[in-house]
């Protein structure tokens, strides 16, 4: 920043993040002489900022509480972190109004070069859940911007954690956060269906500057992801639960299974790659149920009961 005002704002930012910084180091960070750095500190003191100075070889400047509150100055990565944190708080009881207004104020206050990152991340939908998985911030921002611009991307996606993945050209529609994990709802070029890509399995994203021809996107991206998480498995499991659908919904997240009301009972549908896991999970629910499909699940439940009875006879 070449102007005195811009340089002094930068001085405040440096003092905020580097308490005890020496005058020489401050001057080096500002690319000015040490005399200019000291003069800028004096000017800030005249404006009401309390900047304490400790003399000596290991002394330096520290910004403390004073009559004026220093502005909060964030770099690009810090701005993104604040946006993600505020957006995550939208779904937390009691914090939603404050999070929404704070995010709006920060977005308006950001320079144009950073505002797009805020708006793109704020457009992502959130589904309640837990068990967070890490997504690369650069991948998240690039896909959020692509969704907002309706621009196709080339991404490298792996289906398993032990493979390098392959490049795919994808038309993005929406980012969704479910169970603490980020997903992209996208249509791979040349196919007629939409699918959910887990962002922690995407290693790189390159905007292509064009829009691909794609079928109409899902009307509800969050529901689409939840449905895929519940049923995109090798085995389709359906059981009749002798409880109301409302009671079962308190125990089963949408990303795990779907519930269909049938009078006083309900049908619970879910997917599983391992029927032994499905048997254990259903028993864990501690509800009365009958298996509708697959028939093999009955055998697994019987084997589980036999093992437990023998083990704890």
C-alpha cells in the first residue's frame, strides 16, 4: 500500500497479528524506512490507538485496548475461514440471525476481489449432521465460484482413497454440506444423470470458461445428496418399523435412510454394502421391525442373535 492511509491500516493489521514486533521488522514488512514506520505508529497513537512500546534489544510494539477500536483486517484465507464459520453457524439454534447479518456485513465490507469468494461460499446449502471430513479450501472455493457462474470445470476425482483418480469434465449445479462433509452436485459431460461428488476425494479443479449441455438439475440439491447417501449402495434394505414415522425420523438422519408413513407404522429404507452391518445397526435402533427385503438380512439377524446368545449365555 503506497498511500499513508493504506500503509497505516496495514500497520494496524501487522500489529494485530504480531504483538511485540520491532520497529525494524515493522519497517521491513511495510517496505519503508524505520523512521517512516515509527512516524506511522505515532500518527496512530494520535488517532486514539494505544500502542505500547518496550525498549531494548528484544523490545517492540504491541497494540492494546485504547479509546478507539482497531479495524479487523483479514487476508484472503482468513476471510474465507470467517465466511465458512459464519455459514456453518446458520444452522445452529440461536446464532442464525446474527450469523446471517454478520456474513452480509462482511461481504459488503470486503474488497471486490474477495467478495466473490464470500458470496460463492454463502450460496452452498447445509444439511444437519456430524462426523466432519476435510475438504481442500482451494477446491471448495473454485467449485463454489463455478456453481455461482454456471461454468463447467475439469476436476480430478477418485472413487476410493487409495487411487489417483481420473480427470472429469463436470457441469456443477450446487454445493451441499451433509454430515460435516462437502459434496458437489454435478453432471459429468456426456452423461444424462446428476451425481454427488465428495469434495475430500477431489484433488484439483480447473475452470473451463464454458457451460456444458446438461439435463435439468435436481430441484432440491440437499435432498438429492441425502437420498444418494442413503441408497447408493450394493444392497437395498426395507423394513417395517412398528412406530410412527415421526418417531423414527428422530433416530434416523435423512442421509442414512428414508421413512415412508403407513398409518401407525412406517417403512424404513436404506442402503448398505454389508448386510452384517445393517443387522447390527437395526438392532442398535432398539425398535420392533420386520424385514421386507432382502431375505438374506433375516439370516444375518438370526446369526447375530445366535452369536450374542452363545457369547453371553
